[in-house]
C-alpha cells in the first residue's frame, strides 16, 4: 500500500460526491474561515505551505495510486463508487498534477474572525469535484493556525504583565516554553504545532519542531532554543534520603548557563529551604554556580500542586532565603539570579491567573516563566477558532451560482459567492470578488505548482507585528 496517496487523503463520504453534484457542474469554489464566536478574536494563518509542499506539490497522482485507491474503495464502500475515470484524467491529461488553484492570506497574518483565509477552486472542469475532496487535508491547517494564535495571545498576555509590573522584557521571547512533544498526537503534529509556537517564542524542548523551518519554510537558522534541565528520573536517582546530595551532584556537573531544577520529587518546601537559605550545603553549591559566571541562572520548577498557591508559596520561600528588591515600578525581584518555572497543566487562563496573582502580591512578572505541553499541542481543537471549510459558489453550464448554508443555528451560516479579503483601515473584511479593494488573498498554488515559497523569518515578522498590539481586554 502506498501510504501518501492523495486519492485516499479524504473522508470516505466525499468519494461519492462527484456523481451527486448537479449535471453541468464545471467548477466548485470553496473557502476557509474562522467563524465568529472563536476563543480569540483573530486567527494567525499558518501551516498551509507545509501541507502544499508535503502532500500537493508536483506530480502526486499516478496510475498505481489510482488503481490502489479504486481497489480499496471498492472494498470499503462498494462497486463503481470510486471516481476512477476522472482520477485517470488527472494522470493522463494533467500529468499527475492537481488542477486546482488555492489562494490564501500571507502566513503569519492575524485576521479577525469571520473572514475568508483561503479559497480553493478547480481549474479543469473534469475535476469540479476536487476542491471539496481536498477539504479534509487542507482544513488541517486549523491546527498550526490555532497553535500560532494561542502562543501569540499568551505572548501578548506576558507582555502586558511585564509592562504593568515595570519588568524587563529581555526574557519575553522565552516566557512560554514548549514541553509538548510527548503529549502530541503524533510526531508530525508535534513538529507542526511546535513550529507554530516558534512564531512567537524562542523556547522549546520539541526538537522535531526545529526541522519545519528548515525543510518547509526556507530557513537557514535555528528557530528555537533550550537549557539544561532535570527531570524526576535524575532528581530521584539517590532516593529521598539523599535528594540534596543528588541536587548538589547535578549543580556541580552543570555547564555554565541556565539550569532548571525540578523541585517537587518529595517536598518542594524542604527543597527550597535547603536551596535558598544560608548554611545549607545545597545553597552553598547554588551560590558557587551563580557566582561562577554572571550569566548563570537557577530556575526552580515545582511540577505539581494548585498553580497559584504553589507558585506564591515558592516565591515566599525563595524571597526569605535569597531576598528581594523593588524595581522602579515598586514590584519585587529576587536578589539572586533566580527564577521560577511553572509547567504543570497550563492553559491561557491559568497563565493569566498566575500573572495576575503575582502582580497582586507585588511581584514583577519577569521572575517567572511558563512551560506548556498539552496546552499548546493538544488542548486546542478545530472548534477553538471555529475553523470551517465551505462551498460558496458553483459554476454550472457557464453560469456562477451562489451556494450557502443557513441553518437554524445561525453561528454556522456560511458565506455566498466568490470572495476576496480586503483590508479596511487596520481590519480585514470579506467582500464579493468583484467589489473594489486589493485582494489580500494571493495565489499560492496552481496546477501542481507552488507559486509563493515563503520563509519562516518573514512569517515571524508578520506575527511579531500582531504581538505589538495591546491586549484587547
């Protein structure tokens, strides 16, 4: 079996649609949008170029794939259901290249919800059924787009609290670290979602994500960074009675730079007491490490407990041991080059609540960073930003007809006709294709050829412009 067979990269029910469309159908025109009512009021579009390069670019159909698909569908659904003749037409008359045109907004662009992000239509009447056949694959752009949106919104949140607590922004690009590889649904999703996170932040432990900018977005530079860090298999190596001996061993062996220590193997309060207060061997080793190089830093990571109360408790113990001082805005910073990392069970709301609690207790936001795994990679769904792919126009016998749905649930009402995306002042607006205004949707793919081959740095810059905007709330 050929695994990457475009004839089979669809939902089962779509295979029969070619004989259900009205007679005389020549073109089907469909679009992608984030519907109103999404969790965030703008969606950052990202990931289409990966899908196009991996699955659609060049010669993707041949006789062997068509025959394999035909045999599989015959067993899966029934006899004479598979569209054998039109797929063979693509093989013979289109040289195995998909006769579709895809237009899209530039990746990294933040578009207010309720607007078209991408359109798809066939370029050959024998493939009128193809645009919505490709929906299942193309709509998967929802995932990297949603992760990109989430990470950007968290960055705006962190930036807001850095501002209100008079904090330095030197570490803003590292305030949210990607811990999500192990919790991803697959290595492919970890790569794609992890790369979407890198549009806003530089911190990641998802090494596979670093390959996407290189392989699909023309980047020659590494886009994510990490630090030395322990896990419980390291910290519990000598047992509970020798926990501090093992912590000392770790610190002695550490290289210069940042060292993150997980502290809740047994009792985080005891650990922080021994780490923070003079007279303890662990504290002595920490101070030696910090004094060895002015850039050295220790980050304490409590990995369990109620997020707000545990974080505040850690801050209190660390302050009593290492001391604190106030910045110009009157918010406290630790005396030593110490920080706290919270990385357990986070999502956008919990990060906001922790930052608010720290501010309320007089702490500068720069004292903390966050690690998020499932919150980045698996807590999002297609409904987070309410992404949908719908047909809005059909060409039959030379005449274009508007197509739309209007259910009783008006949140799922779809758009009519052929569309374009214009920019009205600072906001985007979807209008009919013949209305005035420059179309922000550009042809990125046509008849098997990739027409826009963007680079990761340009996409990051578009996302950065969005991150400069203040919080909407």
